[in-house]
C-alpha cells in the first residue's frame, strides 16, 4: 500500500484506534457507548473517523486542564 494513502487515512478499525490512543478494546467501546468517542458502522465493521480521534484527544486535554 502507498504511504500517501496510509498517511491520509480517514477511518480506523477498533484495533487501530486502540494503538493510536493506547487504550484497551474495552475502554474504546466504553468511550463509544458513553458518546465520548464517535464511530460509524459499515456493515458489521465499526470504524472510528480520524476526526473523532482528534476530537477525543482534545476532550481529554480539556478535561485534564480543568482538573489541574
């Protein structure tokens, strides 16, 4: 696969999101159920948009700042 295609990924499978966010599968699904991490379904596959990962990271940063 071309590196440019990989760099421009817009959707990630749960195992890929797990690696990107350094979280377990159960935590990823817990965050999805809680509405904190958006996801979409394509057939039987759950996918997480790259924008949702960015938004989730920003949410964690803002929560961390409020807690300080």
